[in-house]
């Protein structure tokens, strides 16, 4: 008989994100998994904007997986970089290829991996 290298089944646990409703920067969202909405966003074409999320789990050496959605038609916002710090992290968003200013709410979904 074949033996598997997996002796025990791993149990998948659903993790519900901490959800923060629309507001300006900075937003507070402490949890390993978060969903943060920033409102009042205005990023001109070829410009950048920094969004700050306060999170008590984050350290300067944290690894964070971040995705973003929300944009105005004709704009092209992308995550340019992120910088973790003690209890906070900044996400820099560029509207580099966009032809118009984005004024839509921007939502970040993140996982603190460490």
C-alpha cells in the first residue's frame, strides 16, 4: 500500500476579517486579516498618495499581503509600495498610467503574515 507523507488532515479554519467602514487616512484596523475602506480619495493622474493603517499586530519587520480595489473610470491606481512600522503600515498608491483623477473609495484587504 502507498503511504502518504501527510499523516493527519489539516483543518481549514475560516478567518473573518476585521472590517473598517469608510473614512479618511489614517484608519485603525487591528487584526491579522483586515478590510479597510478609505473615502474622500483624490489621486490625480501621475500622482501618488499614502494611506496609513494603524494595526497593533504590525511590527517594523512584518510581512503583509495587500490587495486593493476601487477606482474611477479612466484612472489606473496600483499599489506602489508598503512600509510596516511599529503598530502601523503605510500603503503608497500611484495613479501612474491613469488619464483621470480617481475619486472613488479605495478598499484594502490585507493579511499580516508573521
